[in-house]
C-alpha cells in the first residue's frame, strides 16, 4: 500500500515511519519528564508515544473502532480480543494513568514508573508489528533495554524538553485504578 501525504488530515500528515519516529521521540521526552519528577507530562507523553505508534498502524490497517485520539486508541486496543493479552493489559494500564490534583499525596516507586514505560513500549511494539508485520521484527534495531530504537539517533534538546508542559499540563502524581497493579508483600 502506497502512502499519500495529506498535510490537512490528522492522520495522513505523517507517514507510518514518521509516526513511529515521533512516538520514539515522545517516549524519550516522557521518560525524561518522569525522571525529573514531572509526572503529568510524563504520563501524557507515555500515552502520546503509544498513540503515535498506533497512528502508524491505522494508516496501514484502518480501524474505525480505534477512533481519533490516543486515549480512544488505547481504549479500543484494551477491548480488542484479537490483540495479545499483554498488549491489551498494557493499553489499559496506560489509559488508566492519570495525574492527580495537587491536593493528593501520590506514592510511586521507580519500579512502578518502569512498568508504565514498559506498557508504552509494549503498545508501541504492537503498533510497529501491525504497521510492518511481525516478519520485519528481526530488522528492528534495539536499545540495550530491548526497546525499539530509531535508525539514526534522535536528539531531544533542552528546548524540546522545556516545551513539554504544552503536552502535559495539569496536576502532579498518579491517580490509578491500582486493582491490577497491587504488588504482593
């Protein structure tokens, strides 16, 4: 299937490869925000990164049920019985991530943040597999932690990180439906 760019169309303004690349940049921004304790932009960025990879899949395999927004994509993927259970669970975990109001005390650990980042990577990998087919999985360059990496290094400048508030303004800290995330003692 050939790609025809349409700058006025929400989905076709970027090619599938460009959506994947944009998702990787967004993932790095989200990880940076989480590392700096900027939870609202971090959570929003994880959802956006996953949604961008799913946008790539929507170009090659249109699915009306996925809607237009990243949260609609995650909701539909969570309910998609054809998707692997790990992908459905990851989509649900991301969808439930919410920044709480400033009046709440939010408890989080590095391991919980790592799980949220892994959830985004799982959904992104699914988007990549839907876009390019699992037969190309061996062609994907990997980071040491197993995450897909860009063909060329992507630099995120300090000015890019400083502008992250535009994509994640709000309160601070997680407000989750923890029923699936409770750790056993």
